[in-house]
C-alpha cells in the first residue's frame, strides 16, 4: 500500500484513496494544493459518467482521433475519466542550476541536466506508483519531446497533459476550431469532456490547446511545443480572412457595453439594434466554428440582455438557454442553464423592460 512521502516541498500521494472503486490518480503536488483538494466539502465524489458511449477511437490524419458515433449538441457529455497522474510540468531548480553553472555547465547542457533531474528524481517515483498495465498505457502515448532533453516520462506529460486549474501550477486532438472542451472536477477528481457546438456523427472531436482568437501564426507557434501542426481550415493558408475575423471578434467584445448604453440612451435606434450587431458576430463565430470562445458567450449574453431590456420574455429565455448550454459545455454544471431557462429570473432582473421604461420617460419629457 502506498503512503504519502515528501521530497522537498512536494508530496507524492494517491487521490482518492486506494480502495476507491473508480480508480485513483497518482500525484506529485505541493502541500497547499493537497489541502485545497481535501478541504473541498464534496471530495471525494464518484465521477459522473455520460449517459452513453458516443465516440470511438480510430486512426485519423493526426494519429489516433476521437470520432462521434451520434449527433451531439452543445453541452452534451462525451467522456469522464480520472487521469493516470497529476504533476507539475516542471519546477524551478535555482540551486541546482547554480551548482551546474559553478561547474561550467551552461546553456543546453545545463537545461538537459535540469530536465534529467526532474525526470528521474521527481517524476519517476510518481510513475513507478502506477501498475505495470498503467505504465505501459502511459508510455504508449504520443511523445513530441524526444529531441529536446526531456526524458520519456516528461515528454509524454508535456505532449499529452492538460492543465488542472486550481490544483497544479499552470485526449482528443487539437484544432483551431474546437468542437469540445475539457474541465476538471475536484470533488470527483476527474476530467469531463463536453461538446461546445453541434458535432455530426462521424466527425472527429477536437479540443483547443491555445487561445483560438489569436492569429494562425501565433497558434501554430504555440502548438509547435507539442509537436503539432494544426491542419484545420482556419490554420491552413491563406489565413488572412480568418485572422482578420478573429482580431475583429476580440475587439467586438470590448464594444458590447458601449453599444448597449448607446442603444438605451437613444430611442431613435431600432429595438433590435444591439441584437442585430451581436447576431452578425455570432454568424462569424459559427462560420469560424468558435462557439467554444468567450466571444460567443459575450454576444449570447448581449442578445439576452437586450431582450430583457425590451421585456421580451420569449427572446430572453431562448438566448438565455443557449448561454446556459454554453456554460454547461464549459463547466459541467447545469446551474446556469436552469437559471437562464427560468422566466422569473429574467423578469426579476433590474434591467427588465429598461428600454421600454426609458422610451416612456422620453415621451413624457417631450
């Protein structure tokens, strides 16, 4: 039976306990991170599986890929899985680096020595806590870091690892037009994968490793560290139009509040003034398949807020529901979806019928 043990300020541990029926994750974490996990009032919970198996793994242009076996819609639950390991990608070793420099070891040899120490002194003990089948599965994963001094364990982690927000310091293939997103649930200590847009049966499922609103050159430069060259339509040349659209989408987010305030203050503007603006941007988002982006969330919220200000309950609930499904795809929680589908929520907002009231006030002034 494994026991926790410390190496400097890092702790090797197994979460949840070894007798958990849903399996365990072998971890190398700092004590504060472990305390955060254990202090969660809902930890440990059993992972919630999806209602059915809606994908299969088969060869793709990118190696192995995940393909939908039925039509999926935004928010659909695709997969829940506990990770084999949770570790930092790397930690600073200033004293070790200084000792190497004192010996005249600099530049690439120094970096390779640091990576070797991280591999063998820190990561290997965590890897050896896996059983033989798990070790074989781990080492069978893709490794895009065979030429940069990373050992086999670190190389696999750097190639396949996802950030576990709130646990360590900051798999389907990657794409510049992702169709799914992953989230880590601390109470069940598991990842969920959910659809962020409609996916047709037979389509490959993609997630994004990078900021999808950045230009193609920036995305490709970031993905190069994973040994990936994205071949989605937005990343293949010419990218001028797609890059311009993404730059404009980023700017459009900043303009939403100003457009809304102008609309509220000017009764001569059409009732659907801000709605049409955001619908135009949503059309571009859908063309670029960027429904997973924050731009989609902001424009959905802008439309919902406009319908609320108009006192149009049907429109507010319609776009509130889409916003709730977006949140479900990002967080795995149905709380926002339930709230956004509730007519009383919209009618209870302070901006309910605000546009109607302001029009009435203007008429009284004249």
